[in-house]
């Protein structure tokens, strides 16, 4: 099952903050985050491996709440270069399920 | 340079004409997979491979075949393409499916008429 992302789209002005959420109906063991710019391939941002773990990349950070089966991506003081579609990915539990399933994406537009 | 290479980048074909999209990675990754991307539906996994000769269905496998005879290559085969397979396709590879970064190819835009 695809994880559910919200919002579907968000428009910001440069310098504003945004939060993108990713939730799953199944237990999460890790969460991946990727960004895809228009016409390009998705590019890795970060992986969160343990419950409660937070990671950051410049002004983009993320948290992972195992109990709530959700993760959030935080974009602080957004820049024009942050525009794109953000995907979260949730791996299967192993055993017979080695899928890596992505959500439908969140389109982020940063305007000057 | 570490990369995943897909070919072709663009392809227009007719219904029923068998085609193969190639994917090759130079990072010695064990896990490879194919996704299709359609507007509003995100990235949906078609097939994946844990290693040579080990493949399994993803979420949307109907109408597709794959093989993994060598570690570096993971071709996607459409035996009898139909218009509903018109889509943007991405190949991806990583060391593991769960806790390592996935590298994506540049994509193949397929149109079936």
C-alpha cells in the first residue's frame, strides 16, 4: 500500500517554511525521502532508520515517529531551488516483501 | 562516475510490438527495480530484484516481464504493449531495499499508440 502524503501541493514564497507529512497504515521500519525536479529523475534526500530519528540536510530536516507510523519533512527558509515534487518511500517488512513503495508526491513551488 | 543508465530515453511504439528498455548500473548494487510514473499516481513499483536470478512482483506487474542474468543489468520487457502502458519509466538501484540510498536512471518516456 502506498504511504499517504499531505499536502498534495504547497506554494511558498522564498524564505517561508513548509512541512510535508507521510503516513502509513502499516508498521514503518524506515522512511526514505526524495525530491524530483521537473523533467528529471528523483534524487535522494535522506533516510530515517529508527523511531524518533531526525536527520537534516542544510535547511531540510525530517523526523520519524514509529508509533504513529509517520514521518515529516521540514523545509526551513525555503529557496527557489527547493521547488519540485517530494516523495516519501516506505520499505516492506522483509520476509517475502522487499518492495520500496512511494507515496503520490507533494508538489512544492517556491516563488520569489 | 556512479550512475544508472537507461535506454532509450524516448520511445514511441505501436500496440502489440514487443519492446525492451535496458537498465545498467555500475555501482555493484544488489537491489534493482522498475517504477512507472503517471500524473497523480506517484512512483509505482513494477518489479524488483534482490540479486542475480532473484526477481519479484511490485505493485503493478501486469503486462511486464524482467530478468536479472547479470548483477549490473535489469531489463524491462513489454511483450505486447498496450496504450495504458504509456508512461514515464524509471529504473533504480541500491545496495539494499530498505536502508540505503536509491539511485535513479534518467527515465524512459514510452508512448504506445
